[in-house]
C-alpha cells in the first residue's frame, strides 16, 4: 500500500473521522433543529458553523488553509512546498484538559511529526475551558490505524 500524506484539510478530516478510537474521544455538536453530530469540522479561520447551538466535550476544528514553506532547488526546478495544517482541539463543558490531551495524543499518533503546541486556557464566558493547537505537516506520512 502506498504511503498517504496529509496534503489537504479534507485528507486530515477523512483520516481522523474514520478513526473510531479518535472519534470516541470527541464530543458532539447540537444544532438548532435538534440533530447531533460528532464535534469535528473543517472551517476557514473565524468561520462559524451554521445553525450550531451547543458544543459538548472535545471539539476538533481543522482549518482549511495552512501555513507553508518552500524549499528551493539548485537545479532551478520548481520549489518543494510543505504545508503545515492547524488543527484545534477545544475542551467544552463536560470535558477537562486531560480529555483534550488524550484526544491530542490520539490525533498526533496518526500523523508522523505532528505536535501539540500552545495549550492555553480559553477566555471566560465562552463556555470552553482549554484548547490546544496541533501542527500537522503535509510532507510527513499518515500512520495506518
């Protein structure tokens, strides 16, 4: 089987959303119409999910645009572009920092070289307790579950 790489936010979403161990660690979105879904999404930075009423447990937010670096070749060939994807895990009501850490470790185990940085308390009044930022590199392979 050929190695797969997290080259898009959608690939990261598909990798995590099909991992039953990771998904069992996530909470739920509750929408205004009453339906509930696992708390995992791909969004643009600053974008809200439409018709979202409440989040419970650990939420996974995958940003649809990443940061990148280029590596130039002496031969004049097109540069190699490496994208670093940002994935945020947020602990909402019903979850604690320890729950967030377990989910972060499970997510990072799926992507070689991934790391969790900037674990911080969130602002009072938002309803969330703590969040962490995962950095996933597009040129590091996805690990089979």
